[in-house]
């Protein structure tokens, strides 16, 4: 069975990131942060004035003094939708995670972590909550990890509640410790697919997905910098690429060029541009290959990106920074849309407001603001 290349890549990057960095670092927060409450409010027009509505809490995250999650709660329409609670041992290793649905008193599932003498995670057990009078918690599944002599994960197995192996992944590294191969096996221990990783120095540049007969299923070329991610993905049928998809994104807007390669004389080509905060989606049919023109400041930071098809400008991004290198504003223009995102920071350098504007009648009107209340350890 063909696996999702994106999900596989995401899992291993997330896994290695969590091993190497605290949750606070992954969040990009500076200083000794204890708690972050994130909420959003929208604006309404009244008597020719734009007034802010009531702040709606979206997330609450509580951190330990070491920068690890203690609680992460998600809110929808003012009510708690889910909550994760974390426990650690005296060495700061995660012992248990409990997941609560809505604002329930009892958890839905809990995950228990076991480590070897080197402090490496070797087992993750998932338990489902059951009342004591029904026998207590029941095993739902188990993930088992094995390591090589260097401490790198060499085998990952997923087992069901009866101990039957559902799937396995074997990992291979080069002499520099870079992951270069993943071999995926089904519950019958038969090879199903392979992922091959290619690098330029320490930077991952390409991923190939092959089936058990070494035929290419997908190929991904990665790149990007300064928050701009560039990825081109090729899909294959037999030995022939039948579609390519190039995506350039910065977390707010995504420009995706899709090319149907089954037509050899004039391949079908379209560009889809989407903006996450609205959301807005605009599509263009083009004949020319998407061109990317990048502008930089004296320090090398990307300050602008233009996307053109021939002489026609499909979209333009602009980024503005202060003297400390902090992002002050983003501006986007695509189709009939002109959008802006501004930022405000606290004294520790963490952003506390992300304000979204839309151009109407030759002026930017406020649409919404994402606000963060950040509490610090004393």
C-alpha cells in the first residue's frame, strides 16, 4: 500500500526536532516563558469606525521551567475542544501524555513512555480510558523503537493491542548521521515502499519514494530559506512522471503550480494561490512556466518575491524588518486581493499581536487580530 510521503517526512522531522529541542524552542519563543494564551478578535464597522469584537480564546499552553509542555488546550467557539497534559520524570524525560476530549473530567487516552539506560525512548504505549469497575484502562496499541550503536533510531514498529506487528520502518544513516533510507514493511513483514534522502551538505534537498520493485512513485525536491519553503513533487506512473507540483509557501500564503505531464506537446498547467487567514483561493490557467523573482536586503534576508507567468504578475510578496531583524509586516497581492499582516512585540522579543488587514477602497481595513498574552517565570 502506498504511504503518504508528506506524513512520513513530517513524522521524522518532528521526532528529531523533539529529541533535540525543547517545546519552547520549537515554538520559537524567547525567554523563560511560563504560559501563552492565544486568542483572536475580529472587527466590525460602526458609524464609519472599525471596532474590535470580543477576544475569543483559541489556545492555552503552559510550559515547565525547562521549556517543555505541561498543558496544551485547544478552544473552539469559546469552549474547550481538547486538552493534552504532560508529566516528566526527575531527568526531564516525558513519562506520560493524557488526552482529554472537550472539557471531560476523565481522559480519553494516555500514552506512557519507557526509556533504556541511555535515556533513549524505546516504547510508547497507548491506553484507552475505562472505569475501574470495567477492569480499568485497556491497551490500544504500542510503538517500539530500537537504536544502533550511535544512538540513532534503526527500527520503529507499530503493534496492536494483541502484540501483532502492524507495520515496521527500518532506518539507515550515513557516516555523518544523516538519514538516507527508510524501508517500510507491512504486517506480513513484506517490503512495501522505500524512501531515499539526498542532501547538499547538511541540508535535505531531495526525497524519492519507491515501491518494493524499486519503481519511483514520487519524487520531492526541497529548498527555501528565511521562512519561504520551496517544494517540487513529481508523481510517476510506471517509469514516467505524469504530474509535477511546485509549492512555495511561507505559512500564510501558498503558490502551487500544477503541471499535467501526460500532454507532451503542450502540458496542462495551472497556478493555484491560497491565503490561509481568509481563506482565499485564486486559480490561473497559464502557458508559461512559473517564474520566481526574489529580492533581498543587505543582510541577505528575503524582502520580496514576485511570481510571473511570462510578463504577467500572478502574485507578489513583500516583507519588512526592523533594525533588529524582526519581521514587522508582510504584504501580499494576488488576483484582486491585497492583504497585509503587521506584528507587535514585547520586550523579550516575542510577538504579541498579529494584525490582519485587507485593502478596500484604496485603504487597508482591519479584519482580525491574533493576540498572545505571554506570562514569564519570575
